[in-house]
């Protein structure tokens, strides 16, 4: 695993559970100081406490922050809190998401707007607030969590979710172009179906097995640890030549 060379600081949104928690744990294992941001502050604090307990020399390299990604003020407060606590921040992971599976013709305008505002709008606000700070510092890494759904419509996701993730792929390129000359890279990961409790809880078992057997060419779900390790690689100081890219991790469902 790529190691953080200077105890860099990373902020992960939606880090209280699921893939966000896995990402936060892998960044911590790689040497980063990690801020776990989530609406569920209690759960984020529990994860941060477990990470600090696993550290050496009683060094606290994990903290929890309450953050609503729909609020620019929350992103600004998170940035300021990290500067006050650790003096800097180098990595932003825009992971928090709303995942709904409502059938196309049953999605209300309110539900569609909620998902777009949360997923795409939240990623935009994170890129805007931290992108500006990183540009001032002449260094930074932004990794956005997109999805296979944003490339081919997905395997079970709702139209609003897929649309929001497609927007994140384009937004990644726009922000990457804007910040490339300032030493800031912006990339996206586009996973397919992942072996997570949240996936197994939201996709009926029979449907999920059908996807594994008939939709995913390699006949297995994605490994969340490997996806997180890929992200750690993109977050490293050695990754300066990669920007505006979308890394596909989908078992061969979508090839280009």
C-alpha cells in the first residue's frame, strides 16, 4: 500500500459506515490523519475512536466531524476545524451519497432533486471549498466516488442516482482542468456492485445473485478493500501525473 509521507490529512465524507468507513480505515493504515465526516456523528465518532485505539504511542490520528454535504458552510467549517486541529489538509474524498432504487416512473420531482442535490451538489461543494484551499497551498488531492451507474445506467440503481453519478464524472473533469496548474489532482473512482452490507441490505438476495451470475463477467462482487487501496494510491504524492481520470472497477461490466 502507498504510504503517506508526511502525515498528510484526509477528509472522507460519508465515513461512518460502508465504503466510506473502509476508505477511512485504509487511509489511516497508510499513515494519514483522517477526519471522518458524516451526518451520523455518533457512528463517525465510534469509528474514529476505534482507529485511535489501534494507533501507537497514543497518537490520535482520527477525528469525527458532523457534515451535511448539501451545506457549503459545513464544508468550510470542516476545513477550518482541520486547520485548527492539524494545521493543514491535503486530501478530500467525496464519498457521501444517497442511494435509492425507486422505479423510474415512480420517482417524484422532489425525490429526484433531493438525490441530485445531495450526490452531485455535495460533490460540487466539496470540490469548490477544498479545491480553492488546495490551489492556495499549491497541492492537493481530490477523489470523487462516481459509479458504474453513471456510465451505463447501473445494474439496480434508480435513475436519479445514476444521473447524479454521471454528473460527478463530468464534474471531475471540469474541476481537474481548473486546478491542474495549481498542483491539485482531481480523479474519480467508478465501482460496480461492491460486496458491502449496505448493498446486500438494499438489493434483494435473488436479484443480487442474478447480477453476480449473469451480469458481472468475473462472477463476483467488488472487494471494498481493493477499491479503497486504489483510492489511497490516487491520494498519494506520487500520483501527480493522474488527473481528470475515472478508474473503472466493475468486474468487466463496462469496458472502454
